[in-house]
């Protein structure tokens, strides 16, 4: 991103879509043993999609794009307090946020 990119009039850029989830089944451990692979930990937030923060994002912009209502940013913040911290205005590029199902 260049120094003057913030002056451009590209307000309708779309956020980056989350990566495709791997297909279910067929999990193996390092040695190829089926059924002995470690199980992923359950997410602490309500099950939902994930979103990786890009430059220019805010919780309200993410809520507007995902839920159609910018006022639902509180739900995203509540589900990601451990990642975001105490200030919801301080999200950082590259953070992976859980977008809870409403």
C-alpha cells in the first residue's frame, strides 16, 4: 500500500474471502494412521465463519458486509475479545476473526 492510497476513491473494494475449508473425512496423522489424528480444539465463540482483517477494515465494515448491518459489530467484538483486546477500534491487518452466526 502506497503512502497516498488512502486518498483514492475505491470505497467499494470487497474484503478478502476466507480460505476454503478442507473436506471432511480422511484425516490422518503424520504417519498416515487414520483415526489417530489429533482433533482440532472447539472454538470458544459460537460456530461461524472466519474473516481475515485487511487494510481499511473496521468491525462495523465487517459487520455491514457479513450481516448487512453495521450495528452488529458488537457481536463480532464479543466473539473475538481475546484476539482484539480491550479496544474494538484497534483491529490489525492479518488478524483472523470469528464471525458468529446470529
